[in-house]
């Protein structure tokens, strides 16, 4: 199935401007055109863009994504791309650890506020009698 730039934009949540930028920067190479010159995205393009969004969302830099994308169709670069993803995976694992530590600190503070609020409520209730 083929998708217009508008359909692709809606499907993956990127603006048409961003899709054009990604193409210009060769993050999505070989976007086909129809007889009128309009961009036509394939299912594979949608899958690739979704993958790019996922790795971008996890903090991979645009430069790394460009480097990765430019190797996409070269089977000789599979080991390099695999290494890049493994390194990025390690970065994500470190991010997760930091986030878990931060979440624990936030939860502890919320629990402290809850205890404080509960004590205030109990004191108000005791003062009524």
C-alpha cells in the first residue's frame, strides 16, 4: 500500500515539513514519486520512519541517525549498525537507571507530603472534639 505525505504525516505523527526535512537530510532515502511528482511512501518507509522516531525518542542524535540511515541499504555495514544499536541500548539502560532513581526520589517526596497532609487532617479532627 502507498501513502501520501499527508497520510504518512498523520500515521506517524510528524509534520509534512519534518518529513521533507528527513528526506532532504537523507534519513529516509529513496522516497518514490508518483506521475505528478508527489511523494509516495510505502509500508517499508512507514516502518523505517517509525523506527527512526523510536531511536530519536530515546535520545539518539540526528547525526548518529544520519550515519545509521546512510548505511541502511549496504549489507556490509550490518555489523557497524548492530554495534551502534548495542551502544545506544546501553545508553538507554543507563537512562532507565537514572530515571528509576529519580522516580524513587519523587515517590519518597510524595509519600512525605501525604504523611504530612494526613497528620494535619488528624490534628484538625482532634481539635474538633
